[in-house]
C-alpha cells in the first residue's frame, strides 16, 4: 500500500508494519517468521536489494526478520546504542517482554552501528523518542513520520501503549512533546493504519 511517493507499507506485515522508503530502506522488520512473505512483497515491488534496515527499537515484533533480510539483501542494520544490548541478547528485556523473549526466539541481526547524533539516511532523519524502550527512535522522511511504538493507531485514533509494555511513561510524554514540534502530514505506526494529520491528532498531542 502506497502512503505517499517513496513510502510503501508492506502487505505482509499487518501485525507489526514494515515500511519501504525510497525503494532501498526498510523501517523495522515485523514479527518473527514473516521473512518469506516480506521478501515476496519486496520482489513484487521490484525490490531486490536493501541498503539500510532502520530499527525503531528492540522489541521482537520489530526485529523479527532483520537477520534473514540482512542475509538476503546485504543490508546494513542500524539501531540506537541504548537498545542494541537488548537486540543482541546482552541485556534481558524488562517485565513481560522477558517472558516473550523466552517464548519467541529471534536470531539477532549483525548490527552495523548505532545511530549517531543527528543521524540521517538520505532524506530520512533519525529522532530519539525514548519511552516505549530506552532507545526508541522515530523517523521523519519529508512530511511522513514513522512513529514505531511511540503511539499506536486504532480506528483512526491515537492510542498510548499500556504501561506494562512501556519502559518509562514520563519519557513517552516528553517524546510526545517533541512530536508536537515536528512538521508532518502523515503518522505511520507499527500497529494500526497510517493516519493523515487532522484536528484530532493535534488535540491528542496538545496536553503534552
Ligand atoms: Zn511493537
């Protein structure tokens, strides 16, 4: 599904969305076990190589196919320095995520490097937005904002994640304050359908 020029949401990753940007960058990699479907999607779109895989955060439903996509395409894989130890299994995930990681085994990707300060990949800017995890980031591409799990979108409405899935709620609120300062027309979440900016979006963000 094309969102705007240069931005495609892959059909195969409905549970946790994967976005293709400028035909050579993937944002997140979906739930484990979806590699074949994601790869089929990419082939259908005429994409045979990916330069960069940009991870919003360490949760298994975002890094699920990073390793196989990397092996298949030779992509470089990037994540925040705070979240890399969780991705590599050097630190246990907190709370319920610790139980999930025991049940859902994910082979970690080879991380190329962490995002530097003011990191940018072509027209994609990396913006720290901690809270859901310590090193959660969002991405701004032209006027499209990829929000990872900073917020979910359900039936066209913005939703906070429940606190048991959140590393630090106060940090989430500060990240929402940052979001308010950005120029965007589209919000693209991992969970839910992309949403065009409207009055309800601005009303939701106003208290932060
Ligand atoms: Zn998620």
